């Protein structure tokens, strides 16, 4: 049965992990004790044990069950118009594994986000990188048309965007971009697969 309205009033899209690797990466990230508040803002967990919720991850309901039955969080990244950073939306959100070498002080002074990314896909400094670059992709609104776009960052680590019928992959390297024109948009960052779904503001399937 469809559930009620989305939890964030300004939310317009959700980035869901697809497959066991992306789900595990989000699981480990949620368990990280040093998760920055900025990165925590983007993560919503629908079902999670109490210890994780007590660290401030937003809960979206769900029954409390024994922790052994919750193998992974049913979580996602939420993109919202109520962004915690007051900056032009055409600059967008940076996606990747981040880097512990990037000084978060620049973020406080109006520079880039902590660890260099907004949407942190895996724990920064972790041993398993899944082929994800520090800054691997960018999601932003076009400054003139307002459409949401996916940008590549590196030629040697392109983002793979899947067309609507799944018959073609579009590789986005440095300076390349693609309109996120589908209701559900699938793409791969390194070895991790994700699906960006535009939110339905009346109900959730």
C-alpha cells in the first residue's frame, strides 16, 4: 500500500542504491562514527536499529525489529530544495567517496563541502573504494532551463548513464553531461549502481 507524503517538504528526488555493493556501502557509511553532519543531512533511513537512529540519521518510520533481521538499512539519499548550503543551485551537489585530505575549514568559510563532496557514497579513507573517485560526479540544475543534469568529472572514471530502454550506456567524462529526463534514472559510479527517482509529492510507491 502506498504510504504518505515524503518526509522533507523540499525533497524533489531520491537516490537509491541498487544491488548489494551499493547497499553495503551505504550500510557501512551509516555505521560510521565520524560521519559529518553535512553528509548525514542527505541520508534518510527508513528502517534501522535504534543505535543508528540515535546518531541522528533521519527516520522515515518502519517497525522496530530485532537487529539481526535488519541486514541493511532501507535508505537513500534525498535531494532537497532546502539545501543546508546556501549556494546557487546550478552549482549542484558533488558525488563521490570524498577525501580526508580536503580541509573542511574551506567549507565553513564558504568553500567546498567537507571531504569535497555533498553526497558521500562510501566512507572516506576506507580500504574498499569500489572504483569511486573522490569527486566522481555532479548533479545540478541547468542555470537557464532548470532541468536536472548529471555531470561527469574524470575521463578515466566516467559515470555510466543508462538510457530509458536499457539498450545503451552513455559514458560521461570530464565536461560531459546528460539530462536526467526519466522518472527513474539509472547510472553507475565506479562499481556502484544507483537509481535517481523524482519524488511523487502525493504518495510513495
